C-alpha cells in the first residue's frame, strides 16, 4: 500500500497517534502493548527519548503486524534512514524541513511534518508530505484548522497535536481533523503500563463517541 493510503487507512481505523516521549527500550514493549490493545494503531517514539532506535526496533518486532511504528521529533534527514533500518514506517517532525520530508518520501515512509501556517503546509506538501501535523495546537483553535482545510488539498489528512484531551477532540473533529497526536496526556516517563492502558482507552472513547 502506498504511504498516503496507508496513513488514511490507519487514521480511519483509529484517528490517534500515541507519542511515547521518554520511554526506554526496556519498558517500551509493555507500554506499546497497552496502547495497541486499547485500539490505537500508530505509535511514535520521539528521537529525544533514551536510545530511541532500540525502542522502535523492539516495537516493530513485537507489534509490527498490528501497529504502524515510527520515529518522532525527526530533525535530520540522516535519521530517516536510521528509523527505517529500525523498522519504522512513519516519520514525524515538529517542523517543516523539506530535507526530512523528501528523505522519508523517497524511502517509501509516511511523512507527517509539523506546520502552523498555510505557507509551511504548502512547502511540506511540495516536498512530498503525506499528512500534516498542526503543531502546537495549544496555540490554535478549531476555527484555525477549519480555515486551513478551506485552502489545503482536501485529500491531505490534518493531524492535531498539542494539548489534546479526550473531552476536547469533538470540536476539532467537527472542524475537519483527521487525527490526533497524543503526548503527555497519554504517556509520561515513569508511569506504569496500567496507567498507559487506562489513558489510552479514555482517548479511544473520546475519539469515537461523537
């Protein structure tokens, strides 16, 4: 399946991306299993986590048949190849870096860079992005997302990231959000896999009860 269609399929199944920043390789599998069992099918390990490529490799081996595993906070094109070698299938960035986007697209990986303005969104799409991450969403509103939807190609999924809570997703969905990235509201370093499971289920319920 081509990357753009894979992203849409995953978001249609469950419009959530789990961002487990700070997770260690030793605990990543139990947290990944909790997230997957709750119904979330995309899991991102940010590269500013401890030994992130080890975590991506372990998740891909354990959950690769059930979930799309990838790298987040990817700032350099060189890390795209490392993420792919580890078994990653999606590359997420906080910014609009054409070098990272192009490297991911050429490697056959899903590219979802961050953007905040129409100019950044257009630059990302020209570089080959498959989806766009509105970040930081705390500084925007559903009305801002709706305005972006009015001028961007309708086939491009817009993913809201930053400050998302289970009880705030409905307004974003009504504005046209195709998905949400879940950070500290889902996972914080040191919490148990049981806590992750409870939070993941709450987010899945919030995303589907509309």
